C-alpha cells in the first residue's frame, strides 16, 4: 500500500465528514476542524494519558499472546498426536466471541489492568495459536526430510525451520485480530476503570456532552488500531522479505 | 561401503516393499535405482539416508549400523528442499549452520570438524555451480534448475562421501536437466563420490548409472542389476551403447521395445 494513497483516502473521508456535519448542523456531529483542534488540544494532556493506558494494555497482551501461543502452536503443529488430542477443544473455543467473557474475567480478575490484558490476550491467543499450528502442520515433508538429512535434530528443526516458518503466521494473525482486540479493549474500558480511551470517549460523550472531545477520543482509538495494524504490516515486510519478493 | 542385509520394510499391514532384500555398494560406484512409481525406490533412498528404519534386517555404512541420518551422507530431493524464507546463500550454508548449532558432537556433525569461515566453504560451491550472483535471491525468485543447483551446493559444501538423490531433475526442462546431469557426472569423477540416484526415467538411468538397480512391483526380494560401464564417458548420451542400454532397460521394465 502506498503512503500517498492512504493519505488521499484519509483526505476524502475527512471531506465527507466535513460536508455531512455542515449539512446536518447538529452538535453530535461537529466539524472536522473542531475535532482536530480538540484532538491537538487534548492530546498533550488528558487524552494522551488515556491513549498511553490503552496502548500499554494492547502491547502487553500482544506480547504475552505471542509468547504463549507461538510455542503452543508449534508444538501442536509438529505433533499429530498432540494436535489430535487438543483440536476438539480448540475447535470449540476458537469461534467464541471473547468479548462475551468480559463480565466473567472482570469477576475473576477484578477491575485493574490485569482483567483487560487477559481479555485481549484471549482474543489474540487463539488466532495466533490456530494460524501458527496450521502453518507448522503444513510444512512440506520433503523440506523437513532434507533439513534432517543435513544433520538437524529436533532442536535444530525448531530453530531453522519451525520458528522462521511461523513468523508470517504470527503477523497474519495480528493483522486479522488487532481490530477485534481494540474493539474488545473499548468494551473493557467502559467498566470500572478511570483510565483508557474507552473510558475517555464514554465520559466525554455521555456524561460531559463534550462532543468534539468525544470525537477526539474516537480518533485516538482509530489511530491506535491503525498504528498497531501498520506496525504489524511493517514488521511483516521487514522480517519476512521472502513473502513480498516473489518476482525477479 | 554400504551393506544391506535381509532388509524387510512395510508400510503398515500392506505387502512389504522389501522382503529379505540384500544389496551391497562399493565406494565410488555410481548407482541408479530405476522403477515405476510405487516400487519402493524412494523408500529405499530414505532407508539409506537413515530417515526411515528397517522393520527387520540391517543397513550398515563402512561397517557401522545406520541408526540416524549420517553427517557424511548428502540427500537431494526433487523439490521443496530449500527453505523458502532463506536466500540462496543462507540455504547453501544451512548444513554448516546446523553443525555450528550443535558443535562437533559426532551425532549431528562429523568429529573434529569445527566450523569456521562458512562463507569460505560455501562461496566456492556457489561459484562452481554458477549461482554465486544469485546468492541474495530467495528460492521463489529463481528457476527450478537454479534451485536444484542451490540444493547441490548446500549438500556438496558439507563434503559428503555418499550422495543420495531422489528424482533430482524430474521437474526440469530437458536442456536444464542434461546440463545438471553433466554437472553431477563431472563432480562424481572430481570428488570420488559414491552416488545413488533414484529415477523413473530410463534415459536418466542410462546417463547417470554405471550400475542400475531395477525395482519392480513390491515385494522386492533380490536386486536385479544391469551394468552400464559407459556412463560418464564423454559423448555417451546419444551413442550406440547408450541406445542399447536404453533398450535393455525398456524391455527389463516390461515395456514395448
């Protein structure tokens, strides 16, 4: 994706928004300029802190999810027996929308950061687990045999084959589920917390009726999602050059 | 060099592919294993590579029973043998990196061979095989023939004494295939390598095999060997002796002459 195209798309969306707000003339849809100035005014202060609180929660859960799901996925992917044993449970748990577990996790883990981190972790964990597992399971047997013939045992196969093979799967999983993760983050931040963009948006919109500030929060949350997606995409291109360099 | 004694091997409960099969190979010999698909030739190669184990009987190399892949045996498969995420150079260095990873433990690497200067060991092979300029490319960016050259460089840079190849050139076009066959022939004389090539193409068998082992429908119980002393001599491909061997192989395989 070219940066120019993305900027152009952003400009067009902003134009539509501006036109719509001028047409409606309602306080619940302030103009782009009002929102942008609220964003710039609030960002160095309150909004910035809420943004950092949300960012921290997503980043920590992402790291924990990778740390837990990748070894588990690789283990299942290379052992047919283990996979056979666990796949019915994964099959049942994977499609559950993890957001419905928010009340449960809050009850068990309380109102602090931990419950929020765990719920996003759940969203990311299964996605990474399934993709890494399938990637590892579908490595061609010819590839494994020829690397074994070079002297590789279990440890070297992990290091030289399974681990690099799982990298694109991790990034695909992140790109697929980062949007959901941020959405779920928003939900968790509506409950029993005074930090995070979810709280900020809700507070400004429903309690203080400061609509430009509310939209500044929405913009910050969108930027959070976009930034994380962009980071995953950028790392994917940097660390997996063989995916993008297919043609001579 | 290689002794196969009373080898029996079966895939679960079906007719054994090999039934008390005995075969021996002397150092420096150039063998081809020829037969139709399903005759067990790839199985035999995997058994020789230590990637499959016999049900009964034994395989020994230089008197040592084969229990795992041997560091001095090289294996080249038809395709999909290169790591897609590694460049040509990284792929060609893989064997050395694996040895470095384990250290000279005699199981994964030969004793006393400490790994220094991997580039110095790999680059001459990339050059010899004409792919040095492609060293920064990924396998998906190069042709099938170039990929097989990378696989050969990877295997031969480890200086094996035994080279096993499974249909190594089957997916290549005819000129590329012949050029790689010539490369193998010249390397064989240059390095005093023992080679075993598995193929279903009798023309390839006639070019590469000084001795040709014919396998048939399982179970294979005894080796059916055809001698082909002309293989490796210059201008053999296309000569009268070559056509004679091809005809002999054709009738031995049960096809119309």
